[in-house]
C-alpha cells in the first residue's frame, strides 16, 4: 500500500511517499520538509498568516517533488493523506485542500489524518515497535503525555494547562534577546551558565497527575531578567541555564508520574518498557538526560526517533494514513480542517481544561 502524505499544520511544509507492507513494515520512499524559520525570525515566533501563505505557495511543488523522488506518479498511489488538524487553521487548509484536489483528480481515496496520531505512531517509522508505549510529545505546539495502547486507542495522561514546553524556551530566549528559535539559543547560552544562581519556581508542585504548566516559569524568567540592572553575557548564561534546568526538571518529573500510571495499567509488560520522546524540545541534551534518568528509575528505556521524524514531517502523516487505509478507513471530500482535534476524545470530555486547550495552536 503506497500513500502520499502532506503536512502543513504549523511552520513546516512537508510531503512524503511511504509504502506499508502487509506485515506492517514500512519504507519511506521520499521525505521532504521545508522549514519557514527565516520568514518568522523577525517576529520571534510563528505568525499564522505568514505560515499559511508560505504553505499555500510551496505545497503542490513539494507533493510533485516527493512523488518524483520516489520515482512514482499519482497513479501509483493507493491513497492521499493529509493532516486535517489540529493546528493553525490557515496552514492546515493548505495541505488538506491540496490532498482533496489530488484525490479527486486522480480518483484516489482521501485520508484526513490527526497530526497527533502521526506523532504517536512515529517510532514505527524506525522500527516495528509493538504496542503499547508511552509517548512524551514536546515541541513548540504540543506538550502531551499519551499512552499509545493500540492503533486508534490513545489515552492522554497529561497535557499543558497553558504554554507548550517549546514556547517556554522560545519566550525565555526572546526576553533575553537570544534569537529565534529559542530552544537551541537557550541551550547554547546555558553551556557557560550556572543554573543554581537563580531560583526559578517549580510548576504544579502540589498538583497531582501528569499535567504541565510553563506560564509561571516564563513570568519568573522575565521578572528575574528585569531585576538585573545591566545584564551582561554571564547573566544571560546563568538565567538561560536556570530556565533550561527548570523546564527539564518539570518535564522529567511529570513524565515520571505518567510512567508510574502506565506501568500500573500494563503490569505484565516486559521491562524495560518503551518511553518515546518526540518533538523539537527532545533535541535538548539536558531534557534528554533528565528523561533518561527518570526512565531508568522507573524501568523504562528512552526511545528517541531521529530528529527528522521527531519534529513535524509528512512521513508520519503518510504512515497514519496508510494504517487507516489498510483498515478500509477513508474520508469524504468534505472532511473539515480542524484547529482543535484531541486524540483522546474521552480526556477532552472529562477535563474541559485540557480538552479545549487554552493556548498554543496544538496545546
Ligand atoms: O517539533 P518542532 O520542530 O516544531 C513545532 O513545534 O512545530 O519544535 C520546535 C520547538 C521550538 O519551540 C524550539 O525552540 C524547540 O522545539 N527546540 C528546542 C531545541 N531545538 C528545538 N528546545 C530546546 N532545546 C533545543 N535544542
Ligand atoms: Zn507536531
């Protein structure tokens, strides 16, 4: 089964061709991602209207290129998959409408994919990992802990109440004038910093469960910065180091709780159990180190897909599309673009706070 996947829900335009074999093995035949960092850098964050226009200009060319790199044409495809949410709505529409046009023109089925399901299944792009696994998704748009129990069975254990972890890095970097995207800039600055000079508050210390919160940290970084009369490079380095370790510690502590409840839900699963970490923030070495020690304490092994599949990409969308198609699940041409689309509808109903999502395009 061969599927063309398209993605444009945040600030990466992407197209990929993937083949799924009958035994579930997958081959990525082409995989192209076009970033928009330069377009957003002057604003210190993703500007939805700029993103949507850039996606609309690039997506059909990328689709053509992905087919050509795979040595195929539309006629060779068994289906066309596109992210149909959650994400920045103007962006989501670019890939979805293109996929609808291609599906209609070529007489192929359309698969409208939940972007989060793509991330949830992404470790399968690398190895035929058996269900279940625990996923920590940490990027500029998402911060979620998902128990991936089977295909189509996802349980959200935790989610951010406000900002995404990547936003905490990006906003801290902005306060200190370190540049965009903030994560790598904070990590660089932190290398020469002393993380214990500033005492940043640990979020949600008294709140049970696995939810995250980064808004308080962001404010603490700004207030600390404002309290330094004439900040120099050492002040920057120290505050960057403090912010980075506070974010890493918070991610690791809440993930440790999720590992406990995952282990309770699957008492007979062989140890070490899989903890998959995906998203741009997973590139941070302190975040990874904190997660690795938490995983070892809890009898888990940390799996980190290569960064091209851990950040936004179309191979994971083609994979989710192929899995649906293999089960005969396709979508009508009026499938809507959705700004919000929780992977775990039960969690959304039970907890209106995480269900609606308060901030961040995909939080
Ligand atoms: O998954 P991703 O590339 O894209 C979307 O969110 O769509 O994640 C980007 C986020 C940004 O917030 C960026 O600052 C953060 O990941 N990031 C990092 C690092 N590299 C990227 N954060 C911390 N340390 C890094 N080395
Ligand atoms: Zn994503």
